[in-house]
């Protein structure tokens, strides 16, 4: 998930502060109707806000739609959905405080989180209390996190789809450079995955620049890797996609650009040009894409959801806008199958399905051979490109199929970067 956030943070900070640690009922519930409280312990202010707050907006839209249709039937009872949110600002202590509050005071049925260090802080307590918890980082799962699932986004695994697409579509692209942040949670996980995928595809990685978060001038970094004459400039999962794209533009780069995502690409176009940004390849579609109306997509009315979101929050769409709602819908399906909203029952119902539903088609449980727990759903994932200033799906790559063949290569690079593996 790439990020360009300053303008977003400025315009949403007040909203995040107001919504933090408050329940947001979607309507006056019908007499006799019960309520499911869905928790979101996420960053809604600060640098990580674009990976939290848009997801709350998306969940609210889906919850409103469910409630307007009369709620959801689970185990013979009718329920309305109520969102309960807490802004931890990606602070570990606040994340634990919000997590405990949601369980002990708000009585939520499940908790969605972004992942990373905040997951490590909450899960020891969450496991003792058997709290159904989700993350967007599949590398968060461990043998000790039975109640933690990565049911929608399987970062960094889906990144292999980009390289498979490059191999077939641009067979003459043989040299790649990687520039990204050096954090364990996002940067190194993505670098290891891209290295594995590039090796499998026969693409040479000629330079890697892993930088810290204190960098203010990216011109020397970009010029140094461009000196290696790459065909592919890979930003992996960078926090600085806009800045890097600006440097590539000003330094006259003409090759391929790939990234985990390019959130707020309209801002990148404003700072460079549409011609330059067109062709950038990443992994996160806009939900107005016509291909999301095809058979096999497991998300209700994607185009309608996109229209509602952009009407209510015209400048706030990011990769998580649909991901948290997709997780919520997945949990609801598990609860319906279990006939219960209790964590153990929902978890058992979901894990009992060997081919669980996924946004982009049937999935399968994976993760044990890499992280010690099959609590990650993998399946298809879209490869997208910017075309005419819009994000458009080019194909759906088979993540599970790649892992079946090449997981040993991925594990090799994970170990090279000192990342946790089994």
C-alpha cells in the first residue's frame, strides 16, 4: 500500500478526532431488532490515517445499506449493524487501550485493525480473551494468534501478480531497481516478495535502496539507481510514492514503474503529468472498474459502492476504502453460517470452509509454511494500470498458484532480510 498523505491528513484530522472512540449508529433500530457492534481500532489521524479512516467511511456505507434493507438474520435473530471506532493514530499504547475498551466496554463482536506493531501489542491480550481480530498484513499471523485472520488483503503475497504480468506483457524488461522504506512491516516484506517474483520471472534486480523515514531529499537516491539503467523502477510498498514519482518525472525516466499501490494518483498527476503517470502498474483497483461487475467478484454492487463513497467523501478514496467493508461482510457471512455472533463459532465456520469466499473469487487458507498459521486467505488479486488518468484492472493474477510453485524462493528472500519465517 503506497501512500501520499499530507493533504489527506489535513482535511480529515478533525473528522477522525470526532469519530475516535465513539459508536456511530447508522439509524434508529427497529423494535425488537438486535445490534451487532463491529469494532475498528485503526489510525484515523496522523501519518497512517489514509490506511484507516477511509475504511471506516466504507464500512459505514455498507452498514447503512444493510440496515436500510432490514438488517441481517443470524441464528434466527435479526440484527442491525453498528460501527464502533477508535483512533489509535498508530500508537501502540493507544491501540491496546482502544482494543481493550472495545471488548470490555463497547461489547463489539469483532475488531478490524490495520496491522503491524499495533497487532503485536494487542494480540496477547486478545488471544486470552478469544477476540476475533483481523489485519491487513498477513505477516502478522503467528502460530500463537489463533483468533487473528488476514481474510482480505494478503500483503505482501499479492505483489507477485505484478511481476507475472510484467514477464508476459513486457518480455524485454529485464532489469529492475527497488527503492522503498526500510521498515520491517511494509518495506522489507515487499522487497523480499518482489525479489522472489523477479527471480522466478528471470528479471535481474540490479540495485536496491532501502532508506529510512528521515529522508527529505530523494533526488540523489533516484539518480543513483537510475544510473543502473533499469527497465523497471519498483517502489515496493513505499510511503513516499508521490515524492518518488516526482523525482522520476523530473529526472526524465521513461521506463516502467510498479508499486504496491498508488493512492491519490490524481495528486501525482497534478505534480507531474497524466502522460507520465499513465502506465504505472500496481495492485489496487478503483471500484468503478467495469471488470468488478463480472462473475466471481464477491462484493455487493462494487460500482454502486464506489459512487456512494465518492459522493460522500470525494477526496478520500484509498486502498482500504473497500478492504475493511469486505472484511466486515466476510465476518457476517461467517456468522450466518455459524448461526451465531460468538467469536469461536464464527472463526470455526470460516476456517471450516477450505475454499473461503474472497473479493476476487474463491480463496484458500494459507500461511503455515511461511508464518506458522493458515490464517491468511489467498486467491486471485488484480493487476491494475493507470490509463487515461484512471486505475483500470488489466487481469487477475493467481497468488495461490504462484505460492504453490515458488514459496521456497519467497522464504529464501524473507530469510535474507531477517524477516520472521518458520
